[in-house]
C-alpha cells in the first residue's frame, strides 16, 4: 500500500485544545504519527507532527481538513512532504551518539550561545532540542541570586572529544560562561551518589587557615595551603607541616570556628534537592572530621571521610590519627562508597576545587571542578565558576520548577 509522509508545522498563540483538535483530524483519516514535538515560548506555540497516511484521496483530504482546523483555531499550518529516503535517513540517525551540553552563567548572552553552537555545527553535530533550566528572569526586579542555564541535547559522531571540550574551555575563559559536556548515557540518567570536597567547596574557606590565624601562624600556613592546592607540593608533606604549626591550639577554638563556617551559596539548596530525589551524599575531605561532622549535621550529609585531629588535654598535639586523606584516598573512598551502594562508578558525581580532588573528579561518572584553581579546571571533566554550588543540579538536567516543587 502506497503511503505519503508529511511534516506538519504549527505556529501561533497557544490555547487549550490545539493538539487535541489537530490529532482528532488525523485520527479521522487513520493517520500514523511518526514523530511529535512541541515548544512554547511566551505563550507562542511551535508544534511539529510527522505523520504517515494512505496516498490518494485520503492524503489530499486530510491536508484540507487540517488547514481548515488550523484556520478555526487561529493558528498557521505548514506542510512539508517527506520522501521515504529522507525519512529512513532520519530513522538511521537513532544510532548516533548523544551528548548533553549545559551552559551556565549569571546571565546568558547571545554571543555565548552563538560561540557554543558554532563549535557544535563545525563538528557536524545536530542539536535535537534546547531546554531552559532556570526560571524566568524579571527585567524590573533585581535578582538576589542571578543565574541562567540552558541545556542542549546534541547527536552525531564525535571523533575527538578532547579537542571538542578544549574549544569549550577556551570560550568559557574568554566569555565568562560555564560549559559542561557529558555523554548522554544510561548512567547520566541514573546517578545515585554525590561526593563533595569540604574546604572551598561546601564552605567558603580553608578551615586549616582559620585555625592557623587563631594560632598566630596564619601567613605560614596559608602559603603552604595555597602551594598544595595549586599542586606545587605533595599534599601529605604540606599536611604534616601545617599540622605541626597548630600544636598547642585549644580545642575551644575548633568549636568557635565550626559554628562560624561560611557555607557556600547554593549548597543547602543542592543537598536538600539531592536528598529529595533519593541521592546519597558524602564529604571526602583533606580537612578534618571535627568540621565534617558539624556540616554533616547541618546539611544532612550521609557520609564523612576526613582527617582526624589528635587532641590531648584539650589541645591539639600537632599530630593526626589514621591515614592522611589525600587525593588518592578520596578516590578510594569514592570507589568504596559506590561498591557499598552496589552502583557503577559511572553513577557517581564528585565536586571539588583543589589539586588533591583531581583523582576523584576524574574517577567519578561526572567530575565537577567548583570555583577551582586553573590547573584543576584545565584537568577536570567539567567546571562551575559563574554561579553557586546548586549549579550542579542543572548539570543533572533539573529545571528550577523540579527544585522549587520539592522545596515547597
């Protein structure tokens, strides 16, 4: 039986009953829907339907009735005949690899989106869909926490992923925008565990620097901390040097520092949302369990792995208990948690800012360098530098309405 294939494109003011009215016409002629998609921007509808119908009188009649229905509904209808060869080519595109590109910033400009999509085009990749993930922005009322994010679903064969992502990194630096790139796999849609570094990630300070200030060795310790975070000296060596400088500090100081930890913008929104959607969370820190447990209680974190201070007679001894939690240990704990949960490592996410986070960032299914040092950003899978920690939610594909719904 000979059939015709048509692509019907509808545009106009959105109103209830449009899709129902059009599909009822197609149902009358026993048409088969091959594809359907809809977008709505500022109450303006764009609807596409590809359908197959028996050739001849029935084919001509359905087009006439659809045009009449469109006129009746006050919308514009356009028909495009699709050849069988063209349709089959489109069907065969299903086997192409799929990727997700997420663009993040306080505000998004046309130039930023233009440069990102230009690279996608140069690689002969198709953009299947574009979705806004953040809520609508007022032009009258100033936003207390401005943020904007869109998600592009793309498809095609990508020969050199590293070259592709390095181009995104260049644009990110030039235009002050975050661009995340992920393979759209089964694991991306089924992530279960999120692990955070603590200092300069979940909190906006380095605790050891805060302790050093109160011990009167702030300048010395800050210099060692910075060198370690930049990857210039071995973490274990730097940790032991800094610990010795804290010898004699009163335990009372720990409590005072803990109670005044500056929690990173978006951290509570992120962790609350993750728990609402069934994720487990963990702190994997080169800092100290004393502060990790404080944050665990405050943010409702599930697991904490960090260094344990040795305290005798109410004072720090300058030593620690157990193994040093360095970069390698963090990656080991990440793998251990995944194994204990019975999940694949591809279902994990790691977030951190320093050189000692790189091993876990690159082991995780999704590694995110957060407001990180240049060396870390250059070697991590993805980075967020333009907005708060809740930017992680947009990389997971959540829209603000999904987050706000769970908060209400």
